[in-house]
């Protein structure tokens, strides 16, 4: 009996004893609880508990011969059906789980994240709003340094969803601005040098995210509809003074 097989069965949700008993049943075929205990080295009382658990999952059955119960394992393919059943049950409660999460998120006002992966996850999270994404205070070179491989894929998905994005870069990023203005559903401009910032601010939906370009990247996410609207209003004021490269 391979320890690896037991481990896989345990990862699928079977207990240690259930895994041992199931594999023993496969090996012995139709057999008694006493023989299962002897072969699997599981105490006889625990063997009965394991058999009951397996039968509830549809992974074992029994017949009676000469007043004695003989247990048999269901075909290994039934493990797949068992998993499919669990998946279907999970799908049934997913909407409720998401609702619980959404209600919890509404109570949360701020989160702090670190690292590139967290930043990318936030980017993909904004897409669910299906609203314009507004960014200002973007230093030159941050895309090349941090996001060279990830952000083009994200832009592709954003554009496919027809989500508008507006960027306000620092003045020294004109080459990047020209590139962004060549993309669909994308606009970019810059403000005079006195408005340059090392901290980026992203506003989308009910979120405001401050991005600190350091090692590692740090983000402060604020979830508040009124605060987000205030930042959107401020962005529009800045946008009205933006310039685009010649």
C-alpha cells in the first residue's frame, strides 16, 4: 500500500483511516472487517467507523453471506463522481459565500498590501466594476521596472472589456504617454513638473488605492464610496489641465 496513494485520498477529504480501509478493500476485494483490520493495521472499532464514512460517501458497500458482512470498495471511478458532487454542492453555495464576503468588505475601510503580486491582483479587481479607471501621479519608468510583463496582459483584458482608463503621468514620461494614447479606450496626459509625484493614486468604483513605488511596492486601499467620488472629482480637475505630447 503506497503512502502516496493514502496522502492523495486524504487530500480529497477522506480521513487517514478511511484512506487505509478503502485501499485495503481494493486490494482484498470482498472481505470482512476483521481481515480489513489485520491487513490495514487499523483497530477493528476504527475500521467500522471508516467503513461507515466510506459508505456515506458511496465509496463502499456490503453484502451478507452466512450472517457475516462482507465489505467491498466501489470502483475508483466513483472517487471522481464523489469529487464532482462536492464541486456541485460548492457551486450551489458560492453566491451566498460571495454575498457574505461583500457584506464583510463593506465594513472594511482600509487594507495595506505589499508586493507586485498584490498590486496585479488589485488591478484585476478594478475590472469587475466595469467603470473608468483613473490614475494620477505616475513616475517615469515604473512600468518598465515593475510591470513590464504583467501590465500589457492586463491592458489587453481591460480593452477587451471596453473599460476606459485615463492616466496622468509625471511630465518626464512623454514616450509612455504617446504609447498609451495609441491604445483603444485609453487616454494619457501630463501635468507641469511641479505636480510630479512618487506616489500614484488609482480611483475606480468605490476604491481609492495609493501606490508607493518602493521595494517592495506598497499599496493602501480605501473602500468608501464618498471618498472615491471625492478623488474622482479631484482627478477631473487635474485632467482639465493636462497636456499631451506633441
